[in-house]
C-alpha cells in the first residue's frame, strides 16, 4: 500500500509541475492558481489532507477574485474520478465576499501596575486572532483563555505586584506576528524593562517544555521559579538549558529578537499538528479543560514568582548572539537548541527584529 501511495503521489506532483510550469513541487500550487485565475476559471477546488481522519489543512487560497474551495478527501476523490472519466460533474458553488479595503486592527492590553518597580515588567502573551479554516478553539483560543484567567487570578490574589504585570492579546499573529512586533517597536521601554514574558501558542495540552531561550543568565531564575511550583504541575515539565530564542513561530519572538527574556510555554501535543493546527477542525470542543486549568495555575504562579524575584534576569546583545550562533552553525554543533514554541530543535541563528507592516493611510495607523 505504501509503495502504491508513494507512486501515486509522485505522479500527482509531476502532473502539478507540468500544469504549473514550475520546477519545484513546493511552489507548483502557488504558481498554478494565478495562471488558472488569469485563464478565467470559475472556481478552484482542492484538498490538502492533514493526515488525520476527516481533517484538512486550509492553506491553498492563492487567487485574488476566484473562489477557492476545500473539499473533504472523500468528496474531492469522487469529483476527481468523475472528471478523469469524462463524466462532467457539475458543482454549484455560492461564494459571497466583500472587499472592505484596509481596516484597523488592535491589540488588547491589560495591566496591573507594579507597587515597587513599576518600570520593570512581567508579560503574559497570547495571540487573539485565529486561522480562517475554523473558529480557532486551540489556536489560539486556549492561549487567550490561559492568559485572561491567569490575570483574573493575579488581580484577585496579588493586586499589588512588585513589578508591573501586563497581558497582551495580539492581533495579526497569523500574518507574521504583526501586533506583537508593532507593540515591541512602539514600547522600547517595556522591552528594556522586561523581567520575563510567558507566551502560550501551541494547543490545549498541559505545559511540558520550558527553556531559557538562549539566555544563560535566565537559567537560574527559571529553574528557581519552577522549583517552587507544586510538584503535581512541575513534574510534567522538561526544562531546557539554555535553549535558543524563538525563531518566529509565535509572539515571544517579537521580544526575544531584542535579546529580552521571552519564554514559550510548550504544551503537550494532543495531535495539535495533525488535527487542529490550521485545519477545518479547530473548534471549541477540542479544548482539554483539565490541562488548560493546569496551565492557568502555572502561568499565574510564574508571573507571581517573576514579579517577586529580587534579581533582574540578564539579557544578551542580539548582534553578539548572532555572531556566536553563526560560529556554532559553522562548526556543525546543534546542541542546546530549543524550538520557538517551547519544544526542542529550534533556530540556529538569533532572530532578526522584523518591522511590522503598517498602513500608509495615516487615519489607520
């Protein structure tokens, strides 16, 4: 079966390459769709299976005016076979949309002002937008819920923190960390005074990975905080020393690129990559509430401990770090790396601080 499937996949990719005139399967669909639109097709019908039962990745809209429709694997196979057999299947598609042009988007920011060190900051971070294939239950509804509930607990149990505690619910993460990059660029004083940022953005599972994000000086602080978290929570967590900074997969990268202590709370998978991440199944019912409650308690505790810590976490000079990472890459050493979303196996270079796209319309800036 595997041999047959591999052969059919090769044949399909060659067919796409011939149709698109491209030289790489990774770009065949990107170049084919605009050509088909220019030729006047009424709609594009496709399927991108996510390797899970009944689940598709929603990625393939590459047109400007022509509607692109995702069919389930079974329905797509039926339409394909009818077409190949010249039986002329007829699809009736009703697709309505309205181009609203540029519209403003906003970050949602909350703050509990510090009582002793108000110009030093503990940041809770999650993106508020979601992918358009579904309603965004776990990407990133669960991250938003975690940070919202952690702030509620902190406001009730710790209303006068030593350091200022801020929560950021970011817009435009899916388009390239737009909201968090704009915030970091607009508030250098917060980036400079950052004690710790905790970001959650990889599904509904309990947190199982925390790394020092390439900051050697952060290791003792993070390890000390985790040591004070109750055993029933901390026993599930693998601590990465010293790891590497976020490579752009989520909003902590918008702060880590400056050399600031921005950490990812990496979660247990629950088949996140296969069943929910950017699929047509990322809905409310996929949330695992017991794991989410675990993450809320952990996040609130880490924020409290970071706020109370008498020492300030050190940071790195990003230019010097890029040179060090380049030397490591040249030597072939890949040890001590940690993924941008909290796991392991991340970038081999310190990330650049990319500018967030901004409107040219002064009324929308």
